[in-house]
């Protein structure tokens, strides 16, 4: 009888919400980030499997967040979603950037996570790390930071930086000349060239750098990369003369597949692909409004078959929660500290805590289990059911940055913003982490509302990001570990 009453209580809480005696949040505290339902359609992908997908960009200029204007193009969280979709289709993924991805002092970026330059740099670099960006070439925005500080920043984001033609006054390369990215048996060679405009060349002198012969050093890198097993060669060109200079370089290098342009104009629009022999010169535009994608198939002695296109980061592309939360956590921590101080002051004065109401869209595993008994029983046998325990072992079970993926609905639209509530009532990676918030489903006669039986792979990739998953999630291999009899197994209805 008690078990029945407890189950009904959980159901009622899921429908009407919960009253909390906690510190009152500011009016704009919730919701913070929206986890789009799994059924939301994203940018269509190229049909069929491919051996390799190369994603490229440049001239982000610190625009990490999606703008709120009428067009609303951009946002690194949307970029992450499109890359995640490709991870389930391509054997190998390589993500590169041709420079000027960091913000500069004095930038005014609408929708930014804060006015502090360091905070904005951290957001971009943390997003790149979470997305799994492989190799970058520095632009003047990065070089202005200084060689040693820049190197430290890029290492913190697991970014490999290449510039084949830059040397110090002592003739030593300040960065790697090139990089070989190997994944699933496919090796991609990447080199970089930095040629600054006349007004910025004094920057190299201040940094103690000089620019060598771009073509000759690039030839040496291409030859070295081929000898080391590169099947595809990508050049990252941060050059001031744009397509004109890139065309000259392409004609001089006859063994390069793709040249990605950086240092574009103020026009954020992408530019049409330019073919120079077999070399593609591509530019995905500025300010992060678009993402370039090249798919490679049929590797043979003549080189791979390449298909390239530019993807618009429109509002129809859902934001990947793993990257989206990065802009939320730092302000949320500051807000929590302010509220904690205010609560301490009230206790000091003997004042009562105000009651706080949260209208949850999430119902909890208990509510789901009232009908889906076999699914809940099978879920309890999976690692998802012990996600919070892994945080307890490492002492991070009260860390908002970790709880967003180790609990259900925390800081998401319709979810709680209180750590204690998340831990006690929405712990672990529950039913609604994958299938969507369920209160509408629970209380509606039409059970197709409020949740989705089908779960898109990008939902999994949203938390199993390269920086948190000890490498890229192998979706096909991982999926059977969370399915079983009564919950997604073959033959289940």
C-alpha cells in the first residue's frame, strides 16, 4: 500500500509541480537552456555513409552564441549538432579552423555570455574542445595574445595549432608545421599558412616572429604528410589576399585536396567553391553563421571522391546541450553564489526563507514507471541508472557543470535549476533524458504528446562529447549497452 501511495505521489508531483522552500531566484532564472525534443528535425545530411567528413570554419571572431535577430544564423551549439549527426554516419571526423576564432578586445557581440574578454575566450575554447576541433591555424586575433599564453590556452582546449611558414627570430617554429590526424585507419594531413595584411605585420615583429616562404614550406609539409600516410591533405590559409592568393598557392601545390580560407571580408556569407585542378578552395563565411562540410568517399590511387557544401546554422538546427550549457554554467555559478549570500544574510536576521515554485515539465522516472514497468526495470540494469554515483565517487555530485548530464532536466526548459532538487528527485540519466520531458505525455489522453519513443543519435552525442567521453562515442557499439528486453530490444513492441 505504501509503495502504491508513493508512486501516486510522484505522479501528482510531476503534474502540478513542486513547492520549494529555497532561495528565491531572479525572475529570469528559468528556463536557462532548452533541450529540444528528439523529434526536432535538423539540417539534412548527405545521404549514405561516407569514409570521412571534414568540417571547416574560420573568422568566428568570438561569436559563440546564436544571435536573436530575425535571421538568427549561427551558434557553436548548432554547429556541434550537425557535427554530431555526421559522427554516426562517417567512419572518421576531422574538424578544422583557419583562424580568427577568438574574440578581440572591444568586440561587441550580441547575446554574449559576458563582457569580459577572458570569459568570452574561455567560452569559445571550451566549445571547441567539446565539439572536438582537431587542428587550427592562428590569425592575428590569436597571435595578439602572445605565443606562450596562446600556446597554453590552445593546449587547454586540446587544439593542435599549425603554421608551416612562421618562425621565431632564432629560426625555430613557434608551432607545429603540420599535423596528422588519424582516426579509424584514415589519416588526414593538415598544414597552415599565415600571411597577415600590411597593417598587421607589425604584430609579427612584436611577437618576435617572421614569415618564411609560404609555398616552399607548404611543399615540404605536404611531402612529409604524404610520407607519413596522409590520404587527404587540407591546408588552412589565413591569408590577407583571399581567393587570389589561395589560387596562387593551389597552383604551386599540386598534391592538396582542400584549402580552407581564413581572414575573410566583413561579409559573413559563404563563398562558392573555387576549383584549381583537383584542389578545392572553400570558405564558409564569417561570424559563425555557416559551417563547411566535405564528405570523402571511395579512396583510391587517384585520391578520394569529395563532395562539399555549406550548412546554414538556422533556428531549425537544435542546439547541442553539451555545448549550449557552457554559456550557462558560469553565470549560473555566479547567481548561486549571490543567492547563497542573500540566504545567509536572511538567516542572520532571523528571516524566513521565501517559498519558491517550479513548474516542471519533467515527471521523473517514477512517473514513467507507473506504466512502463519493464522499461524501467531494464533501465535499472544500465550505467545510465548509476550516473550520479560516478559523480559522487569523484566528488562532483554538486557541480552544476556535471549535473546537467548526470541528472535529468537540470537547467533545461521545464527542469529544475536547484542542485538539491536535481540530485534528490531527478538523479541519473533517466527516461526523459533521452525521450524528452514527459509531463504532457503523462497527463494527456493522446500519448504521442510530450515525448518520443524514437531517440535520435544526436541526443546521445549531446552529453557523450569528445572531451567527456574519453574519445568519440561509438554510437553503434554503445547503443546495445543501454537497450535490452522490454526496452528497445529486438522484438519489443
